[in-house]
């Protein structure tokens, strides 16, 4: 696996964990972009949108467009991936918390 693949998988995990821990299980792309930067992922807003679209294709989030901004909501399957109860190729598996 390449370094780029590892980074992409971590970005997806950070997005899912963010949504799972957010009140209402929902967040807009701007907030997700800022949180990714806090975790050391300097990505463009376009890259955030691409990752959200990929997560939607996998059934891990649903997307709503509000004035050209994505609002993502995690699905039950997405929560399972975020907490490590299930896995999906393309998303990093989280380490146990503790």
C-alpha cells in the first residue's frame, strides 16, 4: 500500500469519527475541512467533497447540498466503521481507545 493510500484511508476515518462524535451526527464540509487540518491533513475543499462523495457511495454517509455546501450525516454503517465494529476497504481501521 502506498503512502497516498494510507493518507486517504486516514482522512476517511477522521471524517467518520468526526461525524460519529458530533451532536446530531452531521457536519458541513467547511467544519470537516477545518477538523482535517487539525489532524494534519492539509487538503483542499474539493478533496473534502471528493472524499464525502466516496463515503456516500459506500453507504457510510448521506449528503445534502445546502447552498452549494455539502452537509454530511453518518449512517449506522458509518458509525460501525468509525468505532471499529466493522471494516470496509478504503477506510483505516481505528485503534482501540483507552
